[in-house]
C-alpha cells in the first residue's frame, strides 16, 4: 500500500502532466479556433480545468470537493476582477496577461467555470473512490 506522501506525489505529477496538456489545448484554441461563442466556451472550460489542476499541484492532499471550491473561487474572483478594468489595461500593455486574467466580464464565463469545475470535481472524486476500492482489496 502506498504511503500518503507517495499518493500525494503521484497526484501532483499526474496533475502537472494534465495541466501541460490543458495549457497546450488552451493555447491551440486561442491561436487557431475562430473567434466564436464555442471557442470562448472551450477556452473558459479549459481555464477552469487548469485552475482545478493548479490547486491539486499546490495541495495534492486536498479532497476533490475542497479543490473544486478553491478553483471555483479563483475563477469567480478573476472574472469579477474584470469588472475593475484592470485586466483589460494590463492586457493592452502585456498581451499574455489576458490569458490569465481575461479582459471583460461575461456572466456566461462564470456559468461555464462552475459547470466545468463541478464535472472535473466529480470525475476526480470518482477516480479517488475507485482507487480506494482497489487498494482495499
């Protein structure tokens, strides 16, 4: 049976590899997909998954629901921060900032973030439950 530290290390490595894939997919959507509602939703969903994975990298021992709540809070905070106009101004002077902070508030983005994080959290919880059953024997 793997120790808690070994499980955390495996979870961190898995989350890191998945985050690299999600970032690559997000950059591909940003660079190659036509600017449309579908590409915006895809980008938002990938951003939410990236936020969830980043939480797991930082704190791999968190339960899925806790990680999901933190990721949802981050996404909501970033979206609400756009109401200040600061992200748009930062993006005007340093374009890559828009990939992290966005530009303008869109309530649909909040919905996409929350739905995506709910799905990712559920999948992570199901995987964790399955691993527990397998480990138990």
